[in-house]
């Protein structure tokens, strides 16, 4: 984790890709901070993570509510196992505790533990583990892969993305992208996330509805294989007990930020409705455990700060664009309410909403606490670009040497 944070002070940072057509323009400086953001966000996710319980585990906006200060990396696993019908094995720090007895079950539990928790993820660059690189046949430029993997992996980060840390906390390996042609292992689930994707259908090639179709395609092929007596990476129990994670909406919001504030607010409900539809579709397909990320502090993105115009002159106390952060907060409020609503509707499901805004805003506001040097976003855009270019050159040289 420490390595993922190295050099974060020099990077520009960014909360993930733009829309697909802008992929080629994605600037190198976004990647550097992505690694540290991923690392620190996971730390923060775990800190802010609501205690897994039968009560609706929502973390509310503003970052004020910290339900479980004692949360450790194991709580994600516990949350995953908390839903009714969830596995009978609790993963402790390295040791497993069986919550039922009986040898047969124990053997089955051991087997299941060996296979790991199954995760299906849907999203954009915030959780892409190589999808866009595979499907577009592109190389993500350095410093991608620098901080942790030491080789390109197709992540829009120099380290791991949040999803990687979630998988690690669940004792399961990093998710393979759905369209990776070589070396994919789907025994612990599939990552359908593609950088640049929107929740809104048709706006991007791999919008959320398409990712859902891909999931259903995958599930049907698995069950078909099993019916024929062949092997499949995941069986029906695996699908039923899997954790379904979603981190999307970032690019939809990016696409409407040029509008007036009132116009933007009118665009939010249809975006959230798409995420709701996706959760409902998964639920119809037997999914019971959901882990839904809200959007980040988009008004703090260096990309936005470096290119801000007249409309976004107003900066808050931490140097972030107030108007854009308000949009992000409104979006998260709607999504959180949607999760509340779905929780009532799907009584036997567990739906966790994670307030990413609070987590990522904390990274900016309390950057020193997270081992990040003076964030460049505090400065004017000219200073930002000159200094970040200098710093990136230095980092790139170091990267090439290492
Ligand atoms: C910064 O950290 C302090 C102390 O942990 C906390 O109270 C505060 O809410 C944080 N600020 C933000 C914006 O998250």
C-alpha cells in the first residue's frame, strides 16, 4: 500500500476516465494519483464501512456518520457473508471460523473458502482492471502499473484500484476483466467494468445495460455448461451467494457538468434510475448482496480544476469547485435513497451504499494525514500544469529506470 502512495504529491489525479471517445486524450497525470486514491480510499472505505448487519447499512452523506470505527479489512468479507443464505464461513485474520458443525458441511465450507468469495463488478475506470485495454486493444500509458504490479495491467492507475483492495479484503484474487483474451480466471467472478462507461444506455459502448447483458450471457453459459456435465467457473450457488459491486455514474455526471446547475439536477434522476434498474435486474437473477459506490468529490479533480472556466470560480475551503461537488453530493443522495428504497423492496437482500464522496473528499481535505504532499489542486491552473509537468517528468524518468 505504501508503494501505491509513493509520489502521489506530484501527480494530477483524476477520478477515472472521460467518455470513450476521449480515451486517447487521457492525460498521464491522472494515473499517478489514481493509485494513491485507490489505496487511501480503500483504507477510508474500510473506516467508513457500515457494520454488516441486518439493519440497513447505509453510510450517509457528509462523511459524518462512521458506524463502525473498529472496521477492519475483514468487514467487507463479513458484509459479503452477512446476507441471508450467505456462506457459513467467517474469514478472520488468516483463520476461518465455522459457524455450523457437521463434517460434510465443513468439507464443503473448506472447498468454498478455497475458491474464495465470488464478486461481479460493474463500472467505469474507477474499477476497470484491464477491460478497456483488452476490448479496445490499447496500451494505457505509463505510469500505469508502476506502483504495485510493476508491469502494465490495463488499470487507469499506477497502483491498484479500489476493487482490487475489496477483493484482497475478501481473500479472493483480483477480478479478471470479462473480455480479457489470455490468462483470465473467472472462478472468483468477473469484472465487467470498462473505463469511460456510463450508466446511461447508448452513450457509451459498454454502458451499464450492456455490462448487465454481458453478465447474463456469462451466467447462462456457465449454467448451460454445468447442465451438459461440463465444468464452469461459477455454479448457481456461486451466482446466488456472490457479491455484486457497482461503481458507475462518474462519466454521466462529467457529461452534464457544462449545463446550468438546475439543468444538471434534472439530469440526475434518470442516471440513478439506470443504476436502480441494474440492481433490480441482478436481483431478478438471484443476486442478494450488493455493494454500491456513490460518486467521488468530482469538484476536486485536477482535470476540472485545471480547466475550470468562469462558471466555476467558486472554490471551497479545500480548493475544490463547490458547484461540481454539490452535483456529486446530490447524485449520491439520490442513489443512497434509491438503495434505501430497494432495501425495503428486497427484504432478503443486503444492499450497502458507500459514500465515496465523503471518502475521497477526506483525501483532499486531510491529504497530509494520507501521506500526500501539498496537493497541486490548491494552486492556479498555470502553476498546476507547470509544476505537474515537471513532477511527472521526474516520476517518469524514475519509472523508466526502475
Ligand atoms: C479530516 O479529518 C478530520 C479528523 O479525522 C475529520 O474530522 C474531518 O471530517 C476530515 N475532513 C473531511 C472533509 O473529511
